[in-house]
C-alpha cells in the first residue's frame, strides 16, 4: 500500500509508521539512501559498528601490513 509524506522547506520528511516498522528503525538510527538507474530509491537501515570488535580485530591484521602485501593485493 502506498505511503505518502510531504517534504518540509528544510528537506525533512516524516517516515510513515508502517515504513519505520518495516525497516525496524527508530530515533537515532542511520539510514542509507541509494538511487537506481531507473529512478527508484532504495532505503536501508545501517547497522551500527561494533567498535570494540573492530579495535580487537585491528591488532590481528598487522601481519598483513607490509609493502609486499600491498603490492600483492593491489589489483584485487
């Protein structure tokens, strides 16, 4: 079923409740907007980054941090 919203002078739009529920979004969530070549817009909820996990992983990746590795993987 189509949902309608009106854009404010500041470019803001209220996302209809049915759409918010379908996207599982709430206040403070981040959305990404993409356009297709057919003129359609795709909206997705962006999962928040787990900064603790990324910090833990960054220490394990140093073994692949060399000039030789950069050259070997440059064209991938």
